[in-house]
C-alpha cells in the first residue's frame, strides 16, 4: 500500500512539496513586485500599485500614451494619428504602459506560463477597469496562432478573455483566424497593418456593443483588424481592451 511503501513515501513527500510550492506562488499573500507581505488579499502593496506605469493620459481611441502636457479634457483626448484617421474601434481601454516591471510581468505570464503573473495581470485589469462590464455585451479575444499556442502550451489571450468575461458575467464570442499571419515582432506600423489585414472573421452576427481583447497593444494593428471584422458582423460600438500599451517610441 501507498503508506507502507518505502519507495513511494519519498516520492509522495516530493510531490506534496512541489504542489505546495506551486500553490504558494499562485496564491496572493505577498507583493508580486517587492515581496513585502500584504494582508488585504491583493497581490501588490500600496507603494507598488501607485508606482505602476499607469496609462492615464492616453488617446481615447487607440490608447497611445500621450505626454501629460497635452492633457486637456481627458474624455476627448485623441492622438494626432487618430485625429487624421480614426481607427475602426470606437474606444480603447488599456490601463498600463508596456514599460519596466510590466514588461517582466507580462513576459513571465506569456512565455513562462506563470500562473501568479497571470493572476496579478487579471487583478490589475479588473481593479483599473471597474466599469468594464458596461463597455460591451460580449467579449471577443484575438484568436491565437495554432503553432505558437502549441509551443507556448496555452492560448494566453483566450485565457485572459475568459477570465474577464467570467468576472463581468458576459459571453465570449469566438473569432476565426482566416490565415496564419507571420509574427508582428520587428515590423513597423505600416507592415504590421498589412500583415493582419483581413485576418479575422466573425461567423455569427454580433450585438451592437462589443469588447475586443488582446494582452499587449503594440501599434493596435491586430486589434484594429479584429475591430473591422466585428463591424462587418454588425457591431456598432467596439472597445479595444488590453493589459498594456507600448509607447510609440519603443516600436
Ligand atoms: Zn510591493
Ligand atoms: Zn490615437
């Protein structure tokens, strides 16, 4: 039996230690950024929360971070690019900038499938998009690449979309990827847009107001391509949602 086996006992202890270590990493109890103990159940301390690279002064249409000097009325803030050519989405809500500790956190989530990093990102998003449920009647995630999902072990955008939808009690509608597009990494803005043009399809009619979801919004080309597909499927108001926005100086 399990209890009597001299071989299995150390194995069972090892397994238990491994499970405990995984749980400790996955559950809150200390700040994910500076490791200080936190008592209120949140995965960050107050100091680290305040110091996050928040994307408050950003274009309302594409979430491009804007210098604080351009701040007029926050609600009507537009970047020069969106003033010249409004994007297909009606709004963008991206609470953080892809900088510093956000880059490390997102990379831990995307490339190491770190459950705690994913949990911290979700909690940050829910905390900063308190009225998220009011932004649409359904969520549509950017469909993953089959090959890249297989390599990374999971579809991180699908996971994010499902978690947000569950919290906001909204349905998820699947978009189809019509073709496997090459990686956007290293491409400039125009090449990125060309790369994802007509890449997505919504097979069913959509409600009038929807949210589209990606993890990081770099130039916004992928989300805009999905927004165009949503409009073709009947959506009149499309809000793009992501964890973090890359400042254009980094592209
Ligand atoms: Zn901290
Ligand atoms: Zn803009």
